[in-house]
């Protein structure tokens, strides 16, 4: 009866996962909100908050996102300085 070597099996599985893992494509990194960047940034500059922007994108564009997603997107795309 052979001995079970969890460490070597785990190492083998992990190296195989690295090979199988697909890199993200450009399309996967883009947000649906990027399509409305100009409008969202203009509304943000006009004083709309994340909830209001979420409601606008849902009502006018038919895209359902969470408020936190809009806030994260704004944080990444605002012109700081």
C-alpha cells in the first residue's frame, strides 16, 4: 500500500491550475459603465450621487448595477487633481 502524499498532490494541482487558467481579455476588464463614461462623469460633476447615477443608468439605459459598483467606477474614473 503506497503512502498518500498530500503536499506533492497539492503542488501538482496548483501548477496545473496555473496552466489551465485563462488570462482576462480586454473585454472582460471593461465595465458596461465605460460606455457611458462621458454622461456619468458629467452627472457626477453636476452633483449627482452614486444612487442617483445608478437610477439613471437603470431607467435610461436598462443596465442594472449596484450603487457600490457605480461608486467604485466613479472613484477609478474621476479626474483627480
